[in-house]
């Protein structure tokens, strides 16, 4: 009888609750026990009442609620072996032999580190007299499965992450609201959107709202005179009769020297070109609110697959990450996806933007 623990970690994203609900209920219906681990890795390191057995009714109402009801945290102690030793102890004391983590690449890396250290952690716990040899034998293997919860859609090897589409909806609604006032006053707005080092939210928002210009990290403006060229483009749109101007700046937007492109700088350029310009930073409204039906479905289907992956796992299979590609749920080695994600950051740091774009999304970059 498997005992499956679930935690949400890193930045919250809408749909994480739906994932937890699916995992708990499918686990129960497959004859397993389900445990919620509260506050991400904090709960795993601290144990006690931060790890709680969940029944069917404990996740009632979870589908429609944004964020994560079991909490999330950034946990410094889990980055240290000592913290992971406590985590291993708490898992064993609760009888948990499988861990499903819903989070970003950092969280998934952490889970894989725990699994790879597992035999050594057991040895240390025996040495310290905290667990018995019988317990170590019974919990010889830890199964780890990853789900990607992130509004940024910044994970390689999967087309879309849990929460990104809801966040995009929020951004589009906000830009629509801004558009009505921009149109009334014939103004320009420079809008900063989230996404960390990924331009997906900014790019999709630009397409969805018909923005005039967008800056994303994967494709910085390469011309030496991009400022004038941008202003020229915006002027052309105005000359065609457009009464407003929308420029979207991803929070990770950079120029070809890797220097950040700041909304205030764009505002200055636009103002100098005679446009009455305002800056709006959308901020945390982008993370919040009800998950859209896509994220509820995605999280549910992936949650089901995560439990199935736990039940299929053998000691030799690498920890899998549940993704989606071309509308099919995928299950591939977690560290391969993390490594590809790391390569994107590396390509950007080396100013190889073409490669970054290819790694992000080969089809889009064409
Ligand atoms: P995200 O999961 O959204 O990428 P973070 O990178 O902040 O967010 O990671 C969330 C948590 O995962 C961290 O606070 C830490 O507890 C754990 N974590 C991240 N990277 C590692 C790592 N290399 N080793 C161990 N734990 C890690």
C-alpha cells in the first residue's frame, strides 16, 4: 500500500489546488494513502502537524480556488543536506514512500536531489539512531514525481505549465481595461508583465491583445537603433488611425548587451516622441484568482497521471516529470527537462538568442 505525499512549492500558480485534489482522490481510489505536506519543503523539513493524512472530503471545493491551499514557501534549509535529512526522517516517520511535487524547476530539482541522496540519508539516520534498520529496509526507495506548476510557462519539455493560461487571461483582462482608457485619451501605455526569464506571457498577451510592440528575453532587439525603429513602428500604427499605443515589456526583457529593458525607459522614449504615456506594472494580480477551465483540466489530468507514474515506478527509473505535448500527457525524466531549461538560461547568458528561442519552442522560433 503506497503512501503518497503531495506538496506545492516555489511560486504559487492557479490550478495547483486542482492537482492536489486529483492526486489525493486518485491515490485513495487506487487503494493508496494520501498525505498533504504543508508549506512546500518547509513542511517536509519541520514535520509534525505540517504533514497531514488527507481524506476524500479534505479537497472538496479545491477545483475553483486559485493559489495553493496547502501553502507554499521558499525553504532555504531544504537546500542543505541537513534539511533534507530531516525531510527524509519525516517522510519515514509518516510512512510516506512516494512524493509528488508540484512546482517550478527549482522545486523539481530539490525533489530529485532528495531521491538521489536517499540511500545515504537512510544510512545517516540509522547512525544517528533516529530510524531502525527495519524502517530503512522498508523505505529503501523513495519514488519522486514532478508536476510543473508555474505561471511563467518556463519549463522545457512541456508545452504548457499549470497556471500559465489563467495568468494570461488575467493579463489580457487587465490590458483590455487599460485599452479602454488609453483609447479614450489617445494615450500610450507601457505594461510590464511577469514571466521571470521567460517571455511566453508577454508574447502571448501581445498577440491576444493586438499590442503594438513587445519585449521578451529570448529575442532582444538587435538593431543598434532599435529605439528609433520602435518609435517609427508605433508612429506608423498611429498614422493608420490607431488612437492608442500598447507596449508590453516582459519583466525579464533585456537588450542585446543583456541589460534589462525597463518600462520607464520605454516611457521616456515614447514621451519624447510626443505620446502621452503611462506605465502600468500588473504585479501580483497576474497570479491570482480562479483558475480557468484549461488549468483545472490540465492539473486534473496530470494529477491522475502523476499517481499512475508513482504506481508504475521502479527503483531504476529516473524521477519522471508529467508534461503535455501536442495535447498528449507526457511522462519523461524530470532532470532532462530541468537540464534543457537550464540550457535556455545559458544560451541567453551567452547572447545566443536564436538557440534560446529554439530551446524554448522550436516551432515558434521559426
Ligand atoms: P521554483 O520551484 O518556482 O523554481 P525555487 O527555485 O525558489 O522556485 O525553488 C523552490 C524551493 O525548492 C526552494 O526554496 C528550495 O527549498 C527548493 N530547491 C530549489 N533548488 C534546489 C536545489 N538545487 N536543491 C535542493 N532544493 C532546492
